[in-house]
C-alpha cells in the first residue's frame, strides 16, 4: 500500500470514530503518556493542538500545563517552532490548527525534555508516517533536539510496517489506546 492509500484509509477510520469513542481513546492515550518515566522526569513537554481526526489533546493540554511547562507548535511557512503554551495567546493558524499567536514566547528545541508527536500511522518499533509535509521530521532532526520522542495514535493506526525514507525520524516510544497485555 502506498503512503497516499494508507493515509486515505486511516483518515476514513479516524473520521468514523464517534465523538465519545474518540474522547475515551484520547484519555487512555494521554493517561498512558503521563505514566511514562520520561514524562515524570520532564520539565518541559512539547505537545500539539489536535485536529478533529487526531487524539483529542484538549483535556491533557489543560491538565499538563498546570504542572509542567508545555510548548505547542506554530507553523511558519516550511518551518515549525514550539512556543510556550498560554491559552490566551492561542489562535487558529496553519491548516486550521490552534497555535500560539505572535506574542507567545519561543521555546528553544534544546529545552524540550519530551515531545508528544501525532502521526497518521506508526509501527511498534517507532517508525512514523505523518501527513506528508515533513514538519516534525525537520524539527526533530535539528541539532540540539534531545527530547524523548513519544508518538501517539489510535490503536487502528498502529501498523506492521511503513514505507520509510532516510529523513523520517523514529520515535523512542509509541503509545496507543490498545488494550495492554
């Protein structure tokens, strides 16, 4: 299956989830992230503001920003940078995603201790397929990025193998809502 076909198939599956199922799955995913040793040790967490077909980050974003320094991305042309999360600075940005406004404080890539990364599909070994624009791969490939990389997705987005390219960045861990065991 090509990347395009896989993206289309998973988009349909994601959109077929009811709002209730999406919320329950999202809570499981982010509760599991919170249970990671790397999360407990992290002072600054890179997170994301979710699109409607991704795990819903709204509850976790509010909860995490109470106890940790949280940074979220803003897309500027072909570049993505992280800024300290402050709900007062958020506004609709690139691709309809909520992102920090112009007054938000930039977070240096070396400050992130852990980064939670969305994706269209992942393998258990940490290979990731994004939406095809390469923002996360470019960001995570920068010198100075030392964050533990945690990919998050719904259980049906975990696949056996993916077509990978040399520039694709592998996650250190992948967390889903699949039953543990």
